[in-house]
C-alpha cells in the first residue's frame, strides 16, 4: 500500500471547479506552443516555445482531515540560464520562471529524490525531507549537515527557514495536503521558486514515472529522461505481453493490521500491477478516484476467498505483528509458502524504505517483481522490491 499516495476525492470535477488563483491562473489561448507528447501522465502538460518550455501542472489535492478535494495548479516557464530572460505573452504573466538547468534543488518528497537519482543529479540536492532517505549518499549528506532538512510532505509543511538558508534554484514541493497550500504561497512571497509536484497523485504507475520528463527538463537531462522512460515503458509492455499469455493466477494482496483486520489492495495503480503481472485479485473492486487503493477488511471478509489464493502479498512496511488466524489454515498460498512482502529494499536501521522512493520512478522493476512472483520462469533477474517471506514472518 502507499501511505503517501492519495487517490483524491473529487477527481476531474475538482479540477473543473477550481477557481483561478493569483499564483497560477488558468492559461488562455495565445500562450500555446508545440506540445511535447506525454502518453500516460494526466496532471502534467509540456509545451515547447521559441526559447523556452512551458510546464502546466494541475491535480486535485485533498484536505487530509477529510474535506473536499480542490484542484491545485501551476504554470512553469523553463528558460535557459545562459540566455536572456524570455519575452512572455500576457497569458503567461503569472507563470513561475525557472532558469535551467537548475543546480541547487530542494525536495520534500522521497519520490522527487528518486527522480533526480535516476537522472544522476542527486548531488544537486541542498535540502530534503529528512534523515530517512533510502539513498545512502543523500542520507549521509543530511546527517553530516551538508543537506538541509525541511520536513517530509506526508508529515508537515516545509520549514521555510531552512529553505531560505539553502536558497535552492527550485523547490520541488510535493503538495499532499490542502492545509499546506498557504505555506507554498508564503514561500513564493519570500522569493523562493516553487514547483509543486503531483507525480504521486497520478492514477497509473506509468503516469507517475512519466514525470521524469519534467525533472529532465529542469536539470538539463532531457535526453536521458526521455531515453530512460522509453526503456521503462518498453519493459513494462514486454512484461505485460508475456504475462497475458499465461492463465491468470488467483491471488491476494492483504497484510495484517492488528486484531482480525487486514489492509487489502482492491483498486488503483497497485491493483494494476497485479492485473498486468498476470494475477487475478480476488478482492478487486471497481475503480473509483474518490477512494483509496486499499480498504481495511475483517477476517470474515477475507475468508470467503482465502481458500482460492495461490499467491499472497502478505507483508508490508506497516503490517502488524502476525497472529495465528484461520486464514493460514485454508489458504493454498500459506500452505505452499508462496508468501511475499514489499519490503525487499528496506534499510531498517535507517528507517528507510525504497518502496516509497524508487518504486514510483521504476515501475518496470516493480512489475518485474510481480511477474516473477506469479510466473517465476518469465523473469530471471533477482527480486528488487518484493521478497519471499516465511509463514508467520510478514515483514
């Protein structure tokens, strides 16, 4: 499950209902350029203009206290650092100008750290969320004081004092809670260049990964980003084709949550991994952008299908200590030992988990793991994010 990814409450209706804000009003005709084709991302649009590139970012963001989602948007103008400031049409007068390539970057989400790491520019980070990065070099930079700590997006608003000291060329702000929007606005008023990021909000796993195209434009690694994403996309397609030729394997993805409760994957990008890998999720639910990808179910709701599950993703970073239940006695997955956890890339000593970092950027690696779980002969490479677990030890 994804603790930091929100399938947001109002979907497209929230976007259409969004009022035009001072910082990023809706862009009118007259500012359009040549679109850069994006095949999967829904919340990102890129356009080439003469001398600059425009990035339009727009996504529904929920109040995590349970309130209604509202669309948040931003328009970025990316112009070469070496040239003069571009002459912009009136429709772009509220856009955020970013001179590229950016050399000093702050990010409050682990996924943005991973995008930069995949592009080979993690050394440009001057501030991150905190000390629990899975990347050893970044974590060392934080503990040694070379990289500032601004607070993770899922925990608190960013620390503006740290950002003002670090003075990044751009602050990649993961806006995961509407309550943090005033801090974003204040950061801009203080002179910080802020680019909100919505990669984790994308409803598909390839849509999330395609945001590497924006990171490539920002850092001067556009060609590398394009090449890497094409490789990711091609690998995903090859895995899907191979898995589709095999009979679907009945399976479950549910981990113990204490008592007689289980947190089960039922929809969303996580369910798509199961389907694309050749699995038949016995607890699948209809897609609904207003709902989370997982639901908490009682053991009584698991039992009717547990005796059909040949494979079970039973472990998770947040799993409660396992307890003996009747589920273990009826499930073929438990009896045959085909049990797995998504904790393969974990540094427990550092409290760091790559499932919330590189997994967003490399869905080809994630999908390969699921295919290997369901159809072991189709994938020869070792597990990355998933790992086999012994019965009674789900982490």
